[in-house]
């Protein structure tokens, strides 16, 4: 009798399970649109020039690896603040933002969730329906009751904004609302600037706690454009949370580079909040790793390198947009009668294609085209070589 006799097998991660199935698929035409990763036009994971240059520089003077401070590399945290709020913005210059380096965007969310659980143990967390699949699990494991607000409108192919606003309006004061700052995962539909204004008004009026998940800053319309939503919450005089991920924007998935920023009412308050964020980090993993944060700091804090990054990020963004258009055109050319132009109104890495589970299963089994059962496809994995095949395959199951 082992102490593990009663341990149940946990369900497989749906996305990683798809990856395994994809790897085992012998179809020479197979295309993986399941996982949320940007590939270049050759189907390769890019190593950005700015990253390579920063790493080569670092290798010239290799350094010993002491522990980082609990909140990470100071130059990194400052660069994150600048990116999220604007380097010359009032929140940054007045010192009322507490930012910590975190293990990916996931780590930023988890540190924030642990801190919030101590601060407001009885609060409910609201996530969008649907949302990134880890939101629910992460806030549940931090001890919260997690519910959802309406988001996707399948019929009208867009956001059920009235439903979303009504749910926020009905939420109890203190409810934590997780909002996708840009490039909504999984649907690809963002709300408009005017709709954000309404969300900000409700968050303020109902005294909700906004937690903005910014995993794709720069992947939508641009760095400043995607970050503009943060300014709306600042201008409303709110205090709130922002998690940042550089996984996609720096193509540094495996380095786990992210952050959590908390906008507080004053510098003095930010000091106290920072001390509590450090406890959440200390009791989880003590302090963050060096490499990814050092690379991102070296790029963001050097104007020439940063310019290279902005150019490379712009190229990724433009390629995704071009693929969306090619996808729409290709589906039409392949004989799809339905208007698929909604694909170009979506933004970021993903497209909710509107295909049913049965159609997605057929795509996988008959054509080796892998997306999730929900109909989500990663358009950032389309390229000039696989696009025609994908369009023809989708046309055949539609
Ligand atoms: N939030 C959202 C909405 C995401 O899509 C992702 C990554 N897929 C994350 C957070 C996590 O980012 P990271 O991989 O940096 O932990």
C-alpha cells in the first residue's frame, strides 16, 4: 500500500495534449494551430535580433550568478513600469507603482492572486467567458471563488458587450475583475476604446478591483496603442493590477519573463504593497531567475536595441495581420460561401473561427490541421507555405 494509491490521474492539459497528438501525426502536411506561439514565415520560432545582440554582449563579460533581489532586477522593473504606464507618466514619476519581476505572465498573475487573497479573502474573481484556460485554475488554486462575465457573442461574431457590462454592474463591491488588456485569448475580439471607457466607469462606480492581464502588449495595434487602456484606468483615479508577459513580444517563451505591477494611491502605499508582493514571491520561489530579465532590461533600456525590438515586434504584428487577410481570401478562393471577414476584425494571435467541435475534430483527423475543440486557431502559426492547405482543409469541413 503506497501513500499515493488514492492519487487520481489529473486530466491532460488540453493544449499540451493536442501538441502530443500533433507530434505523433504522420501526415506530411500537418499544421499546428493549437498552441499560442508565434512562428515566422518559415514556420520557425524566431530568435529576435535584439535578443541575440543583447545575449552576445552579455557573453563578452560572463558574470557570476548571485541571487537576485526578491523583486528582481531593478532596471527590468523600471523598464516594465515605463512600458506599461509610460516612463514620464505621473504614476511612474510619483513612485506609486509597485513592480516586481515575475516568472512569466503566469507568475505575475499568481503573485497578484496570492497578495489579493490575503488582502480580500472573501472576494469573488470574475473572468471572461471564455478566457485563457489558466485564469480559472490559477485564481481557484489561490483560494478564490471564480465566476465569469459574458464575453463572446457567437451569433454576432464579436463581444457581448451589454452582457459584460451588466455582469460587472451586478458584481459586489470588491469583486476582482480579470480583463484582457489587448488581444483577447482565445476569441481575438477586443472591446473598443469607447467600451473601455464604460468598463472603467463601472469598475469605479461599483468599486471593483481591476486586474489587467497584458500578455500581448505590442501584438495588437502597437506598444502605445495596446497600452492605452492602462491610461484610462489611471485617468479615472483607480488603483489596479497589471500583469505583463514578454513571452510572445520578445519570443522568450522558455525564459519565463513577466512582471506584476500594482498602481497604488501614493509612493508610501506602494512601498507597503511591494513589501507584501515580496512575501508572496519569497514563499513561492524566493526570487526570480536572472537571464530572461537581464536580456529584456538590456534591450528596453538601450535606445538602439529598443528600436530594433520595436521594429521586430512590428514585423511580427504585420505578418499576423497579413496572414489574417490571406486566410479570409484563401477561404473564399477555396469555395467558402460564408463571410469570413470577421477574421480580420479579430486581433492578436488567435481567431475564434466559429467552427464546431466536430469540424475541428475532422480538421485534425482528416487533414492534420490542429486547433482547439472550441474552434480557436493560432493565426500566428500560419505562413505562406501552409496557408493554402489550411484554407482548403477548412473549406472541406465547412
Ligand atoms: N495571460 C494570457 C491571456 C495568455 O494568453 C498567456 C500566455 N498564453 C499568459 C497570460 C501567460 O503568459 P506566460 O507564458 O508569460 O506565463
